[in-house]
C-alpha cells in the first residue's frame, strides 16, 4: 500500500515521505481501518445493539430510529487525517491506542485538549509512551503553513516533549482509560520507563496528511530543528502521508465503513 519517497534523519529524529497506492488496498484501508477509528465502529455497533434491546415497543423503536438517523458523521479533513494517522501507525509501528478519542466528543463540534495521538509503542517487552500531532494540508508551499508558528507541528511536538504540565495532563487522561483494562500493564510499564529515564523515554510522532506531491522540504528542516531540542532516549518520527487522491475526496472513501 505504500512507497517510501524520501527518508532522512538527524540524531534521534527521522523523517520520511510515503505515497499510499490506490492499487494496493487503499480503498479498503479507508473504508475499514480508518472508518472504524473515525466512527469508533466497535463501540458504535455495541451501542446500537444495546439501544435496540431497550426499545421494547413499536413506539420506542420508531423513537430510536429517529435518533440513529440523526447521527452526524465526522467528515472534517482534520478528523479524517487523525483517523488515517492512527490506523497507519497501528499497522506500521505496532502502536496500541488505549482509547478512541471519538468517545470523548460530547457534541459534534467538540474538540479535545492535549495531544492528537496518545498511546503505547510495543517492541517485545519494551513499552514506550507515544504522543504526537497530526496535521492535514493541501497547501502548495513546502513546508506547508501547518508546520510553522505556535500552532504548527514543530512547536507542538517540542511542547509535548518538554512541557511537564502537558505530560501530567496526559497522564491524568490516560490513567482512568487504562485502569482495570487490558491496557493497564502497558500504562504501568510505559510510565515507569518514562520516569526512570528522567522524563525522556517517549516516542514522538508527527504525521502530516499531504494533498500534494512528495517533497522532503515539508519535513527536513523541521526534523533538524527538533533534533537540536530533543534529548535521548526520546525519539521522534515525522511522516508525510500522501494519499492517492485529493484531501477533499477522503470523506467519500470512508463512507463504506460507517456503521
């Protein structure tokens, strides 16, 4: 499904541009893995089954169908971009996401504080905390504007690596979502490793969903800048993913995965 268009590294930071091929399962990846992340498919299906079990009369069933038909699917570019990033990193980097952030959205336009990506990287018996940012852009400039400034990816990743107030907020968010689940051992192992490393054992990811031709200028200078700020054993991977279609066409490819 992918072709590496360019790669580079500077100390503990790596960057690469990846083209995703339409001929090797991209459509099924979007309608399956990505749609499941975007719409929280497993929980959504369980909820529908539960609700239908509670609708015990014809009137109740009609009322429920009105609610289900009023669901507003998430189709904004940034939301689809985050779902693509999560699904891709699960496949390629053996990362576990202990919680689907869609479950925290109490209104259709709700936004989440903190990092876009929060999870655990599993490498044998080693489990590391994963945090990161996702940006989606069709900006013809290289690098695109979403990489720059205080709201840009580079600054945000630097904050995730060094701002201990942000880290503590992530701990507070992760703990109740991992406690008494199959992910509790991952939480304990990853956070213990992080603390015993002097607050540095973290896998940082920056994923750029790019609606243009691959260009190393999107990531190279930002990777070098981050390499000068991050301290080992922190690592950072910047990945530009280039889908085989325009950004505006991505919502249509997830429709087949809606519950």
